[in-house]
């Protein structure tokens, strides 16, 4: 099939040709005609499949008729992270270059003023993260009653990040008569439930089974001692000679530590995590995209949807606790038909997470040896590491990351537990678990107080592990 068979306008076809695309990807082939027919759509698609263009292209054509009024956007695209929102906004510029549609990007971490000015001018397309959108709404700067098309992108990520209450609130502000498109890389039961609530008689399309990894990514696993991980990573970087790579850590604190360590060893490296201010996040990402930085140590803030052309490698310095994060992380390479390589470093304690990933993918990750560093005798089973694992202290780094990071959603259970109702397997997500901080409220105050743990924790009494400083002070008896 060719793009011209999809019913798109000449302006869009010209922009597609300029972008260098020859044929539509499977999701574009399936989605575009239905979106053009104004049907609701539930799309199950991995990142890297051309999903963004599958909704952006037809939306541009639908919106080409009509004009936007001040503060009343005509369409709304909700994205879980600022980076994804910015990327979708870029897509609108690329594909809409021969049309005169206006667009605004509402994301946290940047000033309200410019965003308000853009809203006042009237926008056809609004790309937003839920928190910042609600902030604008609460300030009375935006009316949603003219939104004709709603896109909820990366719905499973929204769920993981605790955004669903915000999304539900936003949907209630929209007209009931609208077109809704919902995309999710995976289709857990919770997402199906939301689709039933938000969509009317949707056309369902799926371009690859949920939770599969692209065939274009060659995966490998190295099992090492925890103290050898950095050396193992350096060896891998030297052996593999990536042209560029993302290096994922589970915790923001470890992103900083690894970044400093690699810099000290002379690697061209940057760092990206959710506690950085938006200016630094954008600047770092830009340098990485331009090739000024070869390696980017990052938390899961970079795992979803980031589209960096021709990324040769992804390294998991830590095995992700949530199996689906593995799929998203390694999906940053092997994109658009190019081959890529994804290498994970695991310790004995990570074996059960590796087992859950393998179970989800339905195949093992091939193990490779690193001279003198590999632990050959570690068994990958779902039970491994369970008994040895200590509960992280309440002041532990996990808490630090989980409470304040957009990068780190609640750890999901191994795949076999996914069939249990959500309330059985994880604590309720407080609405305040807002990775996208609303300005100017300080992020720390809006984070959940719950402590996600790999193991169910015993309830702590009194101050638990936290002894307040005043109790530690010597008491003067007079
Ligand atoms: P996405 O899944 O939307 O993140 O897109 C992944 C990558 O595929 C992006 O770099 C797009 O520019 C690229 N892409 C989208 N559609 C096509 C197409 N039809 N042909 C080639 N590349 C495409």
C-alpha cells in the first residue's frame, strides 16, 4: 500500500515525501483510514512503529477545515512526559508544514506566560501533559468545550505514572460528542476498562502482540557481581563501540553516580532524569540527538517513545523491575527497521526480574560472557534472589527515586501476577503521584508517601526506621 491510497490530502503527502517516507507502516495503514472516517480508535502498538504519524497525519487533514477560537483548542493530545509531548509537537511541525494550523505545547517546567499567549491566539492542536493542562484550566486560561478530537497516547504509561485520575478529570471537561483515539503499547485490563469508558464503538487495531520486543533488536544478558557492574559496562562500551547509546539505571541517584564514573573514565556522557529542570533536560537531549554526547545515562524518563535516529545500543545498567519497562527501554534502538543491540547487566539478585521479562517475552535473553567478570552459575528463575533480598530502608534510594521521579513508576509485579486485580497487587496510586510537577508547587510535596517495595513490607511502628534527629541529640539533665 502507498500513502496516496490512505485518503490523505496532497499537502500531507508532500510533507510525507519530504520526510523521506516511502510506504506507510502497518499501524499507519490500519489507523489512518479509520481516523479520517472520524471513528474512535483503540490502538495497541509499540513505540517505533510509526504510531505518532498514524494519528497526526489524519488529524491534520480533519482539522484543516475550520478555525480555532481564543483559548478553545480544537484538538487535544495527552502525553505522559514532557519529552514525548515535545516530540509529538515536532511531528506536527514536520507533517503540517504545508498547512496553516496552529499548535501549542503545554508542559511543565517552563513558564506559563508563553503558553498562555499561545492559547490566547487560538490553537488547532494542543499537545499537553495532564498536570500542566489542569493547571491552565484551574487558572481559567483554557476552555475545553470545543475539543473535537482527543488523543490519549501511551495510556499504559499514564496508568503507571498515576495520571489516570487527571485524565479522567480532563475527559469530563470535553464535549461528549468527539472523536477519541487511545494508544497503548500494552493492553492490561485497566487500560481496557478505560477504553470502555472513554471510547465509543472503537475500531481496535494491533500491530504487534502486547509486550513483544522488536525483531530488529539483538538482546544479550551479562550476569556479574554488583561490585563489577561499572567495570563490566566500561568493557562492553569498549568492546561494542556503540555509535550512541542510552544507559538505563533504575534510580536517579545511580544515574548521577554512573554519569560521574563514566566521565571520570573519559567517556563522552550526559545524564537525564526526572529531577533535572526542564531546561537541562531539553538541552541534554538535544546534545545527545545531535551526537555531541555519545552516551546518555538515564532513568526511565527516556524509556518511552523517545525517537533518536539510528541509536545503535541500549544498555540496562540495572534490570528494570517492571518487565514492560524492559520492552520500552530496548525499543529505543532497532527503530524504523534498523538493527540495534540491547545488553542488560544483571546481578544474582536481579534473576527473578530477568525471569519475569523472559516469561513475558516468551523467550530467553541470550547470555554472553565477559572475560573474568561473568557469573556463570546463576540460575534465572522467578524464585531467585527472593530470600536474600533485603527490604530497602525507608530512607533508601528506591524511595528517593520512586517518590520523586517521573521516570520510575510503581514497580509492577512479575508477569504472572498481572492477572490479579490491581488493588490486590499494588498500593492505590495517590492522585498526588505526579511525575509532571505542576508549577510552582514544589515537587517533593506532591509525591506519594507510599513506599513501593519489591517485597511486601511489615508495617512499621512508631517512627519505623526513621529516628528523628531530636531523639538522637544528647539529653542534658540538670
Ligand atoms: P513512532 O513510533 O511514532 O515513534 O515513530 C518511529 C520512527 O519512525 C520515527 O522516527 C518516524 O519518523 C519514523 N516513521 C514514521 N512513519 C514512517 C514511515 N512510514 N516510513 C519510515 N519511517 C517512518
